[in-house]
C-alpha cells in the first residue's frame, strides 16, 4: 500500500514558488488581489452546529450536521487544551524561522509535505496570502478521528464491522493522515486577498483547530458563505470528498476557504484523515438501493488524489456515475459561487 506521501508523490501539481516577505509588504501586490465577486458579505442568519461529543444523541446530531452542513464543531472531546497551545507554539516557531531556512524545506510538486504554496494553488489565477507546512499527523487527532468515524458511520446506519479497513478491534488502525500547518500573516488589504481559496478536502474527514482569529468560512446551500468563529478548545470537523462518496451523496463535502486579517496573524492546524490509500471507497451497500442507485464509482484515495490533482473542483463529478462531468469546463474559473456539491 502506498503511504500518503507516496500517493501525493504519484500525483504532482504545478506549483510556482513565490515566497514574499509578507511583513515587508505595505500594499497588496496585484498577483494577490482576487476578483470582487469572491467577497460577498457572510450570512449571519445561521451558524455551524456545535456538538458535545458526550451528548447521548451525539450520533444523530452528527448525522444531521453532516447532512445539512457537511461541517460541525465539536467540544468535550477529551483533548487537553494545553495540547492545542503547545501545537500553536510549535507552529508559530516554525513559521517564524528566517525565510531562507524555511526554503530549505520547500515543498516539491510531488510532495505532501514541505514549506510553500498550498497544493491547490495551481488551480487559481491569484496567489494566496499564506505560508503552509505539512508534517506528521498527531496521535490525539488519530484517536479523535476514530471516534468521529464511529459517530459518522452510526449516523448512516453503518457499523464498524461493515468497514473492512476498520480492523478487528474497530480502531481504524490502517487510516492514513497528514497534518497541514497553515499560517496567514497580517495583510494590508484583507478585503481583496484570500488566505486559502475555496476548495473541498479530498479526505473522509478533516479536523481543524484555529487559533483565536476569525477567518474560516463555509458555503451553506441556500445561505452563501458563513463564518466559522473559533471556539475555545473547539475543533471544526468537515466532511471530505471520500465521505461524500461513501455516504452515496448524503453528506455534502463542504466547500470552505480562509479569509485574512489586517492586524492579527491567523494560524490553523488541519488534520487530513482518510482510509488506507489503496482501499476501495464506494457508496456503502447499505445506502444503495432500487430507489437510490450508487451515485459514484469505486475509487481508492490514491487514485482520487490523482483525479483531484487533474480536475480539482470537478474531481467529484468526474467519478460520478451517469455524471454531469464536462472535462472542457474552465478549471481556472475563480468564481466558485456556482459550485454545486449536492446530489
Ligand atoms: O485555515 C483554515 O481555516 C482552513 C484550512 C484548510 O481548509 C485546509 O488546510 O485544508
Ligand atoms: Fe480544507
């Protein structure tokens, strides 16, 4: 089985390395100024659900949040708050290194890890106001991801025994993961810049910790962009493309992005969680029937990463059965407001 690093190595993306010293920039260079259609005001009519992991109805609360939002925040998850503070310190220390030192660990187009532009950069016409590093995943997140998988599967009526790669003890020991450390420096013109452009994650689940600076936004059908403010000790959990496929389209893979800030340096740590890279993921048999045919073909994470590296936001529709996929559509379209992820 290829490791996650090997899977990424097999699917390179074109990355143009630009590493400005963000601190020294007093005005926004044109290459970082995004089109104004990106910046409609956020909806404040609703907010992403917050779920207590110990709530007796946690599985159904998780199920409802996955179905209606594709994202939720969790609290009461047993991860000590000091661990987040330690992680922030390490992240800040890494990003505070001199640029020349960080460049020694520059990300190659083939790699899952390294300093530099996000992998999604090659699909957008403008640059993103962020630094980015990927390192090994972290034990507490792995444990939490296993618990979240149990809740998510229970909400779909699937048991751990129904998932072969969950292993004999149902602890998802074979899961693959990576940790993304994201740094969004203060920006002189935050209304025209983006920290991370709109995308869905290729994962089953992503677990995100944000420092206490706003920036994350998710796209909610019928509402538009909704801000996800950081909660002390809270973690954002979002449905990724593979869970969307596994759920046969029931749980939307949420489109999300990160805004930047004039005065506050934002940091986030994303734990990208998925199955063993060569395990075949398909709409689960319990969610397929005469009235609801399988919407997606089977695909391994390894293969899907290749599809994503080629088609980016059209990757899901490219593995859709009876699909609406149009390979000729412009991949560099920077206006994602028409992005449709529901089946
Ligand atoms: O920084 C954030 O809030 C989002 C990060 C993210 O979406 C990612 O790393 O995939
Ligand atoms: Fe993401």
